[in-house]
C-alpha cells in the first residue's frame, strides 16, 4: 500500500463525512449528488483494494454488515434515566415543576427566577452514542437504564449521525444521548413505497423508528429513513464542560451533532408556559411527531445540587400534549350512502379522547382502504387526529385481535343490498367505490341530491339544510327537486322546529331561486362528473337546455374539456325518463334562466386569459367577478405566477398585488375589469 492511498482514503473519508453533514444535518448540500457518488465509489474501490484502509468512520460502513443472532448487552457507564411526566395540559404543570425546583433549592420568594432550557420531547427511541477520540464506536438503546442493547450496526445507517466528531482534538470519551425518530415526510414516503411494492406499511413513525433500530438485519434498518436529535450527554472524559445545558447542546451542534433549533432558554415558570403554548400551536406543522416539551434547569451546577429521586432527575420534567393517537376498539363497521350512491364504510368506535376531541366514528373510505388496513370488527385500532384533520384509523394492533378471529370485512358480502333502500349494490370495474343502484329511488341519495341542488353554488336555496331535507324526505313531502316548488306554508308548518315564520322564509328563498342561470341549473342536476366548471362550459356551448338534452356523445365532446367519460355520463343522465321528467317539472314549476343561441366553439372575449382576484371590489363579490370572467371564457386562478395575465385588485389587496407588481403582471381595478367584460355584457350571454 502506498502512503498516498492511505492519505487519499483519509481525505475521501473526511470529504464524504463533511458532505454528508451538509446534506443530512444542515440540509444545505454544497455538491451535487452525482459528485458525492463519485467520491463514494472512489473510496469504495480504494478500500476494496486495500482492506486495511477501512476505518471505523468510513462512510462505506454505514451500509452492510451481517444479520445478528441477537443484540449484545451494553452496561451504561452513566445510567440512562427517564424523566417525570406532568400530564397537566394546563399551565399548572409548569408552575408545579418550578415550585418544586425552588423548594428543593431553598429559594425564597424574592430570589430571582430560575433559568430553564426548554426543548421538544421527541417521540422515538432513546439511544446513547459513544465517541472515543471523536470516532463513533458504539450505539446502545436505553434498555432498563442500566443495561441496554448494542445497536451500533443499525445506528450507523442513520445518515445524520456523524461517524466522526468535527473537532481537531476530540475528547477521549464523549457519550451523546438523544432520540432516533422518523420524520413524517419520510414515514409517508416509506409507506407509499411499501404499498406500491406490496410490503407491510409502518403503523406510525414512532414504531417505525423503534422497530428499525431493533432489527437484527442491518440491511432492513438501512432502508428505513431515520433521523436523530441530540438532547444531552452521558459519560464525558477530557471534555471541558460548560456551565449550562443549553451550552452543552450548542457544543454538540458544533461537533456536528444534529440538535433541534426548536429550543429556548427562559426565566421562571411563565417562560415555560409560553414555550409550551407556542410549540403546542405549531405542533402540527413540525415535520416530526412530538408528544410534549421538556423543561430542564439550565445551570449544570444547580442540576447536580438537585440530584435524583428514584431514577428521575429533579431538574427535568416532561410536559405532555394531549395525545394525537389513541388506542380504541372498532365496535362495528357500518356504511353511509352518499349522493352518487357510494357506500362509504364507517368504523363505529368505542369513544376515545384524541387530539382534543372525543372520536366515535372514523371513515374507512372504501373497500381498498379496509383491505389495506385489514381492519375487522372487534379489532383494536390506532386512531389519529392531528390538528383539524378528520380522525382516521391508521393501523390495527393485530395481536389484540379477538379469538377466534373475526372474518375479513367485505362490504359487498355484508351489504349485498343498500341499507337505506334495499336496492342492489355493485362495484364497477376499475372503481374503488361500491354503489347503490337505487338512484333517486334511494332516500339517502335523494337527500344528498336535494342538498346538492339547493347548495349555494347550485340553485342556492338559503336555509334548506340537512335537518330540513331529512324531514321533508322522511315525511314524504319531497321526493325530487321539483317537489320543492310545490310546497306551501301549510305543509311546512307541520314540520318539527319549523315555525310559520321560518316556513315563510324558506318559501321566499325557494321563490327567489326560480330565477337562475343555465350553468347553475346544469350543475344543480348533479350529473356524475359534471362540476361547476363543466356546467359553465356546457351552458356557454349549448346556450339552452334543449340542445344539451338532445346532444349525443360526439356533440358533447365538442365542448372544451369534455371527454368520453363525462359525455357518456350526460347522455345516460338524460336518457333516464325519470330525470327528464324532473327537468320538465322544474321548468313547469317556474324555474327559468336566460338562454341564447348555441355558441359552438366560438371562444369568449377573455378566452385563454388567466385572472387572479385579490382584495374587496366595490361593486361585486369575488364569486360574481369569478362567474363573469369565466362566462367570458377566462380562467380564475388562486395564486399569481408568470402565467397570470391580469390581477384584479380591490381594497386591502395584500401579497398577491405585491407579487403582481414584482412580476410586472397587469393590474386592473373593478372598472377596468368591467371594461374588459363589456363586449360580452352587451351580447346575449348571461350565465
Ligand atoms: S432528557 C435525565 N430530553 O423522553 C434526562 N429526553 O423519559 C434524560 N425524550 O425516553 C432525558 N425528547 O428518550 C430528554 N429533549 C429531550 C427528550 C427526551 C425525548 C425521551 C427520552 C426518554 C424519555 C424521558
């Protein structure tokens, strides 16, 4: 071996470890991946030719290694303690802790406040990393606190953990303690890959992290995208200890250890409460799970004065947040029937307090999701509710499944007929949903169809909500939207919670809805796949309802953005005698809209132009402006980009106006917009 090979290998190791740190810890790489790969392959080749060059801190040692028979025990030189938990959600937790600390330190009321270091409580697996002369030599789990397990092989695969500390003269011994975790984006990505390849997804990031570290085969651990945050030290020999815990973390960061930036040094209990509340608010936007915050007395001298009580330090406490995941039991799986007849399976849960609310139902979406989770009635499941997201079942705890095992849940088997109307249900090829074939015969579909018909962006009947629709349908007063226009005060007054006055209000709203637009009417019919935009395109193209009702698939496909699926849906809808009848009754009942001659392919005055609306316009609402721009063939987008043609700015326009100015996009006020719309407005187009 030549001197220069050894030197080159050392240099490559140093460079690779440096770039690894830039990439995984700082998230700020200096070189492209291809260049990293080139350096890596060069080192690999050198080591293959000269095996004696393989060093403990070589990045090539992050992968590979043989599966183990079991983990060797590791006696911790300094015990790994746990911390006392304050479960009080309110400020009391912080005040109790501060009061205890002050009492133990015999501080008087007028002594200055105690200084605390505040950190996140990461939700993963605690490990101890032992560095000797700056090189990572061993990683161990906490175990019972005295003895853990040697998980060095697996921990080496975690890219953000340095194999060598960044120091010219590293201490003889430094043990770094912290938490191995899996970030949410990595968890989602890993699970998506697992699903695609038919593998088993992980239940949650915490189990992902803990399970990976305790894998005997390091190749499996290497495939799991794990991360690490340092939060303290164990044995330290020959290291100049600073005065405070927060300085310890600063020093670890300088040595190249990942240390979370979400921490603070505060004075007294109010500071603790503030940190707790601030993190609590931002909890769901962090890219990883936490289950609380940790407060530590910052001064190391005061820490040693306070000491320990029964394996817990008196100087630290964990202040937990309400859990976002909880275990509960699926008491039954039922289905709900939607507007399009889709049977949506719903898990009826033993009520459980999670994410700040009591959850007793969670949607299971469809049969595919039931299969993916393999959730069965009687199963213990993990329910997650983070922020304002609807609660979801994220996994089944298989070893708690009742014995004998309940059967796999098949919607079609359990509900061969619609639970609401008794019609047959079926699953169409290529569709995830199972649907009731009852159509508008099915009261559940009828109710949903009525709600859609009356909704604000459809026919817009104010006050016709779910409760009222339930009663109208259940009492047989309304079967189709056309029946709404036959209601009288006398019929309505008999309904529950409906005084004469609100009956009159509803009738007035129904009356007002008689004058509508063709686009709204088409949208209100609830034809499958015909949303608001398609309805507007159809109205503009055909000009009147008769033309649309008579159109075949070929004619429909002349309309911009209408493909074969949408065209077929429309033809099928109007081929149904029942639907034609409802349309006729609605027209006879006095529903009307302006019509114009078919416009065919002729584009509107604003065709091809993209608008963004911001601020309040003096003379029209934002919805009106949107409708009018779209009626003239323009598009309305949500954000300003180089593709935006016009920004329409009203009072108190904010960042969108600013962006338009930066990008040099034309800016219009209401008057200028009306000017652009004028040629259309003078024509006969009234949508
Ligand atoms: S300090 C002597 N700090 O919470 C104090 N622990 O029982 C030792 N944890 O499983 C722990 N984040 O792994 C500390 N910022 C943090 C932490 C933290 C998470 C875990 C730790 C242990 C448990 C404490």
